[in-house]
C-alpha cells in the first residue's frame, strides 16, 4: 500500500541534475565514467531526477544513459511522473531506467522518486553513460515506464534450500536512424550476455550495513571492477539458451550479480545491467556444510547396512 499525500498536505520538492551534480566515481571505466549520488527523502517527499540530452557540450556524444535506483533491503521507493507526482508508476528496492538520445532531437526527461515510508529513506542513484549508438540497451523489451527501458535482474528463492533462480530480459540494439531501440530477432541475434557473480565473505562482510551495501552496488556497476574481481558464471546466447539461470548458494552468503550485454565477438560495444543480489539469508535454510555431512552420513550408513546384511544376515543362511 502506498502512502500518498492528500491534496491539502504540503509536498516537498527538491531538484537535482544527474548530469551536473552527481559525484564522479574515482575510477574511469573503459567506455564511460560512472557517477553516483546518495539522496535522502523524508516521509511523503518527492525528488526530481532530470536528464538533459543537451545539458553540456561534453554530453553530445552520449547516446545511452542507464542509471540504477537502489534502497536498503525491504525499504521501497516509488517511481512517479513529475507531471503528476501522485501517480505511482512502480515500487521497489532495486530497479533501473535507460534513456536514449536521438542525434537529431534533443529533449529532457523528468521523473521523480517518492518515499512511501514513515521514516526517512536513503536512495542511491548510479549513472552509467555510453557514447556509442550501437551499445546494447539492457532490458530492451520492458516498457513499464513510458519513455524508458527498465533493466531488471530478478532473483528469487526456490523450494530447494540451496537453489535460487535468476531471470532477466534481453537487450535491444539502437542505431542512428532508429531512436526507439527496437526489440526483435535481429537485435537478439547480435547480443550475448555475460553473467558475473561476486560472492561475499560470510564472516567479514556486513551486508546489513547500508553503507557497505551501497558500496557493493557501486562496485558492481563498475565494468572494470566486475571483470577483475567477479566470477563469470554463465555466457548466454538468447537464441540457444533461455534468459534464466538456476544457481546454488550458501544460505549464509549474499551473492551480487550483474550482466554485461555485449555485441558478439567484440569488446567495444557493451552495456551493464543494474546490479542485483540473491534473496536475503533465510532462517529456514540449511547450511551447505550440514547438507554435505548429512549426505555423507547417509551414504556411509547405506554402505554399512549393505555390508551388515551380507555378512550377518546372509551368513546365517549359508
């Protein structure tokens, strides 16, 4: 249930410019510089996010901008249209928006974030800019938001204690003559997906701490860091493999994921999805060490039973 201010209640608005005011991440990436900004929303407060295609001369070569919107686990933030802030578009803790730019037509996009919680809410915005019009667009066919494409990675638990499930959407290609980044077989034929995972250390990492959690999301939005520090767990061709993956995980371990959408057989044109992580640690989950010991004991007891049956039972009738 969303908490929406009444017509008589005052609504606070704060304007920010993603292009101008976001703090630059100190690492320059292969194709672009990642920016991030932490904002705080009070109860029933809105925050404007404005992306200008022609905000500066330095951005004239930027054809695609993707930024993630993240909050601490189980604390939702709402996405709304700035023209009608009371109209909630979607609600969640981890989602992304993609903005494309046509070289012949420049316009600004304005969306807003809304805090439906009683307490103040910290929201992390992570921006990635891509200069190439041929960069694959992550999440290509998702149109929940009218102007943008939402590059989701979804993870959920299964009925098996140590098995989780990951699914995502295929990307689409943009080109100089087609601003809409059409989704279709032609685009999918040219793109492959590299799924990377970062396994946290059970003892030393505190993912419940908001600062640590946000820090990991920033790192998992950094292409160079991902390639250097994460495991490549799958390479998917959408024409041969479904865009879903079952993976095993220790019940005490949080795994962070990101996906590189890349043109096949090259390393120049690529883009990153918005990072995600496996479901929270489940109290009902069984530790993997316990499972291994249990399986070993079952095998051992079976062997002992067979030996005992053969030498003690059958031996009495021989």
